[in-house]
């Protein structure tokens, strides 16, 4: 059996023959006239020629092979793209600059996405479909997101992130309350950033930084980060001992090497 890659050149040669023999230098007033010309050219020219591979007339060879041909499928073969995607923290995946939601229990997990020109299907690792969306234009989201990229009402989002901040420790909770009192709903992103610090810093360090931020009246996330960096311990230089009962004089090592060389 001949694979598709081996037949690629022959297919391209056929297209070049069609363009150079049937269409070169010709213009048609309509698509109907164009198709009629090709039908006549196929009957009177293409089917009458001797094929370079089979060394037989094209029309006669097709008549021999036609009984073995099977009808095409009733539906077109599916054509789609497929790839792995990691679900973002806002429970969305990105496909060609568009964003599609999946159930929140899959956040930070890997899923399979399959998309074509009409729809997007998302599957879990067991190949169970977990989401279905229509195809979107670039930059669009399958659902509108609230402030901070969350779902639900604004009050619900604020209460959620304030609770997450309070769970880090009492100083963090107090600092979060102060941020909301001064910034209002815009402070939601600051609280999200505070909670994210727990991924790279110990709870105790974050609470120490919030305690000092409260004392200074600092209500920006960058202030808390700066206080965290200021308290990051630096590694002390190692001190090596020059004299010790186990360390011999260098002259003794030299004598040993000369004796055993």
C-alpha cells in the first residue's frame, strides 16, 4: 500500500497539470462557465491522455478500477485540533487567544481540549467530557468574569478573599480589612495577591510583614512584599579553621608524598 506522503508528489503534479493545461491563460464570465469548461476538458483531454505511471489511457484505467471503489461516507470526516491545557486559577483554559471555562475542581490540573471552527470540547484525564462551548473570537471569554477574575457577585468574591486572607493569620486578616476600608472593591486584587504570597513564603513571615505594614499604615501589596524581602535571611560566609589537632602541617604532607612517590 502506498502511504500518503509517497503520493503527495503525484497529487501535486496532477494539480500543476490541471492549472497549466486547462486553466492557464483563460478567464471565465461565471463559475458555471468555469465548471462547464473543466468538464469538457476532462472528457476530451485529461481522460484521453496516457498516464505516465500506468502507461494506460486515463479513462480506460478508471473504468477498470471503478467497480472496486466504495461510496464516500454519509458525513464528512471530523477535522479538529487537540492539545493538553492546564486550567488557570480562574478556572479557564486558553485556546488560540480565547478563554473557555471548565468546572472549578479542575483548577491547576491538566485537561484535554478538542476544537474545530464551530465548537470546543474539554475532557478530563479519563476522557470524560466536562465542558462544551461554541468557538469564540480572539480575546473573548465563554462567560463574563467579575472583578478580580472571579465568579459570582462582587460581595461574595470580597467575602471569599477576605476569608482566605484571615485564614493566613490574625495580622493578615486585619491588614485585609484595612485594605478594603481604604480601597473599597478595588482592593480585591490586593487581597488576592496577599493570599498568593503563601505559595512562596511561610505564614509566619507573611504575618510579620502584615504586622509591620499595619504599624506603618502601608496598604499596598508592594509594601508587604518589600517588608518580606527585607526580612529574608542572608547566608553567612563559611569560616574555615586554619588550626586544629586533626590538621597537620603542610610540610608533613610534602614529606609523605616524597617518601611514597
